[in-house]
């Protein structure tokens, strides 16, 4: 199951359905903190803007890291 991870939106490409996130540890994927590009449904990304602090869930499927849920961080 995907854990919630803290992050910050660094870049958005709504046309391609991609988001660049600077994130903390993603324990479920054994991934250390870094900045990387994830794919996501365009509808999930539409309300976001660069600089937003977020909490998100990501899964690894078909060779891609896919954001399945992303919300503004309280």
C-alpha cells in the first residue's frame, strides 16, 4: 500500500500529465528523498501550482512512478 509522502511541486506539465516533486522518503518504494518527475492523471494535477506543499501517494507500475493521490499539505 502506498504511504502518504510530503513534497513540494517544482514543475507542472499538465499537457503531458507530469509533475516534478521534491519529496521526502517514500518508504513503500524504498526511495530516499530527491526531486523527480512522476506521471499523474491531469485532473489530479489541475488544481496545483509550482511551490505548493503537498502530501501524495505514488505507486510503481509498468515501469513508471504514478501519483494516485495528491492533496495540498495542511
